[in-house]
C-alpha cells in the first residue's frame, strides 16, 4: 500500500510535467495539471495515509 | 453567545468579505485631461558633459574646520571620501562612476544582510510558538529541536545544499554579479533544457565561490532554508526522536529544499516555464510561499503521517481529543516575532534596495502587513462564529496564514489583492486544521501542515490570480519581458505555471520528503517509545526538564 501510494503521488507529478509537451493550449495544460494534482492528492490522502491509519496507535487500545 | 453578538459578528464577517471584492471591482479613476498648450516652450538646452577638470574645483571642507567637530553633519561625507585611483590625476569621472556603482551594491548588500538577520530572528518566533503549543513536559525537547535545526540545517546547506540550489543561478545583478555561480546541470525534455540542479559552490570555496556577493546570497538563502526546515518540528512535536530529527533535518537542508528552490529560484526548469513553454513569466514565487512554506508544510505532513498521532490525541473510535497548549503567552509572542521577521522575508527578497525596480520594497512591506491583518481577522471571526470564542491559537495561526499566503505574491500584487489573499488564508487555515485532524486523522499539534502547506499552496495560486502587472524589476522576470500578470488581469497562462509548481510540490517534494523520512524510520526509528512520550521527552531525550520547579502532569 505504501509503495502504491508513493507511485500514485509521483504519477500525478509526471502527468503535470507531461502536460508541457503533450499540448500547447493553456486550457489543455490546465486540465492535465489539475488531473495530475488530483492523482497526487489521492495517492497521499487516499492511499498512503490510509496505509498508516491501519496501524494507528489509538486503534491498538 | 448572545444572538445579537452573533448577528453583529456575521455582519462584520460579511462586510469584510465583500468590501475588498467591491474595491477590487471598482473602475479606475479616469485620467485627468492634459492641459492645453498655451505657448510654445523653447526646448531645454542640451546637458553639458561633466569633465574631469570640472571636478578639480569641487569644494572640500578643510581639515582644520573638521578638526573642530561636525555637530550638524554638514562636513562629514564629501568629495574627499571618494576613493581616487590615481592621486596624480586627482578626482576623475571614472572615480565617481566607480563610487556610485559601489554605493549601489553596498546599499543592496546591507539591505540583503539586515533582512537576512531579521529572517534568522524568526527562528526564535518558531521556537516560542511551537514550545508554547506543546505541553510543559516537552518544552526542553521542542526548544532544542528549534535551535538544533539552525545549526544542522546550516551545516548541510553549506556542505552541499547551497550548491544544488544556487550553483547555476548565473549573475545576480543586484549583488554585483555572483559570476562564479554559473553551472546548472540540465536534461533535455520535449526539446527544451530542463535545469535540474546547480554544480558550483560546495563549501563556499568551489569554483571561485569565495566571493563577497556569493557570501551575501548564501546568508540570505540559508536563513530561508532554515525557516523551511523548522516547519516539520512543529508537526512532529512531542513524539519525534531527537536522533531521527537530526538526520531528517540534514536531508531536508541538503537535498529536499535545495532541489525545489533550484527549480524555482536557481535557474531551474520551473523558472523557465515562460521562456521554454510560453507560460506567463514562468513559475513565480517572490519570497517563498511555495519554496519555503509549502516545502516545509508538505515535509511536515509526510513526517507526521509516519510518526502517527500522540498518545491520547484520538479516542479509540477515532475522535480527536483536545491536548491543551501549555503557554499561550509564548504562542502569541512567537507569532508577533514571526510577523516582525517577515519584514525581512518579503521585502528582503528583492535582494537589494537600489536599482531594478527595488523601490517597490515599500509596497511589498505594506502588502505583508495587510495580509497578516486580514488573515488574523478572518480566522478570529471564523472561530468566534463557529466555536463561540475567538480562540487565541487559531487567531495566531490565521495571522501566520496571511503572512505565508502573501509571501509568494507580495512583490506582484496591489494592496486590495493582499487584503483578499490574507482574508482567504485566515478562513482556509481554520478549515484545513479541521480537515487534517478530523478527516485525515493526522496529528499536527501546531497546525504546521495547514499554516505552511495549505496556505503556502494558496499563496502560489493566488499569485496566478492577483498579480496586477504593475511591478517592474528591471523590465523582465525569469527571462521573459514584461511584468508578472495573473488571471484576473489578463494572463491565464501565469496561473497554469503556478499550478505546475503546485503539482511539483505535492507530487515530487512530498514524495521525496516521505521517502527520506521512511528510510530514516527504517534505520533509526522516527518515534520515541510510548514510555518516553508519556513521561514527556525532556528527561528521556534531553536529560533535563525545561521547568524543573514545576509539578508536571503526565
């Protein structure tokens, strides 16, 4: 899960950088960067954080 | 709270929200009509060139007159103080020109150094703020982390960090050149050069970097890096093993911070998004909402996630519990010291007071003040409305949130823009603190992730919205002619450049910080033992209590 989270977070960054070469329109780049940001945020909050919360200290009682 | 008070607060909140927006929409006053020409005015005479011979007769106070003292200051500082290159020739135009040039650089050196000293003073603000928000049993440990990060960070930055960040920045005209910082490692992507890291400046000796201008630049950039490095200590307070803190902070100062700072400020690929891809003036970050605060805030998030929450922060059902700060006096003192230091942070980022549009330092300082005021007001009103009391620690966080948010746009926006940016930041920090605690269930005792991460990112984005195209720092920014202009003033591509920067912060900087913290966790262990945590870290980690004469509760 941790590795998947790291990869997803990095993938979002890669998508944003790719926007620079894939299209030259401002709108197209904006859309790709926003998709990249969403993927990175999902990687951090949806995957990485969840992986750590599984073993959170307050769940151990 | 009484209904009448609530109504009054609601009205005040609404007025404060709407007034700046209304002002921002107000049409500019029509320019006054030019007076009609009434009579032909003769052209002014052509300026007569000054010759060396004209300088020969420049009056200089006699030594006798000066020997009697100069109580009104009319004798001190005159032509005899100009350095003469050849005493036989006497004072020449060349001597004067050299003196003028050196005066300009001297003004810029002094400005940059003094503002750098102000930024260094912010370390005290962070130390007091974080220690006040921690419990008394961890006060020594928290203060030591804040002092330790200064030395450790500086050492790592001197060894390698500065070279990675600024080793390829090229000439910094305001500081007289910094010519030795001339080697940037680049890769080619989409047919364009992508600057990745600098190569000159190791130990401040490598490749001619033992240079007066480089030294000034190092001092200023070092204290900025250290501000970023001290942010994670707030999120990790009360449970971070001191040895792990040292290694993690070293890695931050040597690699994490310098890499992103190179891309944004050192001539790297983000700064060149304008020249290479036509995105506005490239990624712009005047004083570091992204470079310093978001990098620090995202690193803080990575470390806080790995550390996990403090014992007792969440109930077994996952509900957050209040752990009280031990000294609100320290918290507010820390906030005010930070606000004072910010007058070094933002206006100092011109790297000079003379030439190249640097007189805008007045506007930058005023923007900084205004955003801090509206950030504080909006956070205070938000807490008052939502939780019935104007909570002191969140009001302080709103104060800092406004400052963090205005850091990137401070050099490019007008006062109305600054007011709006600060106001939004104050509300945003309150929402973000609640989100981090209740939804992410990440324990961030001082709100570092929200103040620096969330509001740092807001600052970067707000520049792409509110930059008004009126600034002029030598006619170009990041190698693109013209002034930085945001979406609301006609350039949507600047917003895209800013968002690429945000995506890099979230996708790359967070990941790098997480990997470093993860490896340190594997090798050293990031978290102290439960026994140490319950006892308080002062004795187990530092060997001495901060307040030995107090009776402490565990």
